C-alpha cells in the first residue's frame, strides 16, 4: 500500500503512524499477537504521558 501511495504521490499519515507501532511490536517479539498488542502499547504510552 505504501509503495503504491508513494508512486501516485498520495500521503498516508494514518498508515505511517500505525506502521511505527507494528514495527515496535515486532521488535519486542509480539509479531504473533493481534491488535491487542498495539492497544497495550498505546495504553502504556498513555500512562507514561500522564505521570
């Protein structure tokens, strides 16, 4: 999707944001988990910001 968007000059801000979370989850060994892993990451990030 991102390659096609780049080819046609379309921006993909949501894809760019989500990709960062999926890459982080994969690096943390969570590649076999579903969207719940991303939600857990967002919750942890939110808790850090609210401290």
